[in-house]
């Protein structure tokens, strides 16, 4: 399994719009076991994204999906940057 | 929604034993929407835990569940400490 924990920063006042885009464009991604977005209560522009993928290859492939490409294009103008980023190896219940 | 992202440190050589305990004792927790444990590829003792709860109260209540209390007691001797800890406000797809 492959996992990611990251914090994305929206431009001021655009967090909810960015959250909506992230939720809209990431519904159907092959190999995606979990994709959760969350507000950072300590930063009005912070969004935590925690992901679990069957493999890293599935994650890489998802970046080429039309829906994800559309989301990235729409989101780019309201993304101010990226903060923490951790790769993980999820272990699921057998 | 209430979420947690944290990194727990096992004592040397005990990460897999700690992972097993975490998976074993956290299966049935009221209000738990997601509970994922993962190895930290950069730290042989690091375990990332990402949680989503319906409410913070559900999370607090879970700490009193017999199964969780048993897990905590079993795990305590092989937990060396805690590193990063972030609280979040998950936003789920409608």
C-alpha cells in the first residue's frame, strides 16, 4: 500500500472553493482506497489531504485522469502552496 | 467531523508488534469513520495514524472502550513516544 499525508494551502478566502474542487474531482480513481480532505483548524487556508492507494503507481496514474487533470487546472489559481508532506506505507486490517 | 493525524514511535524493533495491536483493538469503535495505520518509511519505529470521527466526543469516548483500554495497556510498554500530532476537520463527500 502507498499513502500520502499532505497539507495544501489555498489563497486567502478560497479554502472552501478549493475543498469543493478536491471533493468533486477525486471521486472515481482506480486503486484509491481512501482520499480524505479536511480543514486545518489552525490555519484558515490549510487543507489536510490523507490518501491511501493500492500502489504508488496507482497514485501516479491518477494524476493523468481527465477528471483529476481538470481539477488541477481549476484549482491551480487558488492554490498558494504546499506545506507538510509525508509518504506512508498503510497497513490495513486483514 | 473530527480528525487526527499523528505519528507514534515504537521502541526499537517493536513497530510491527505495535501495528498489530493497533489494528487488533480498533476494529469496532462507535463514530469512527476511518482509522488507518501506516509505517513511516523514513523511520523504522514510526507509525502514522490518521483518524476520522463523527465528533470529537466519539473519539474521546473510544478511549474508554474496553477493547481500546486493553490495547493501550498492551501497547504502552512498546511505545517510545509521540511525534507530530495534528487535529483536523474532515469534509466528506456529500
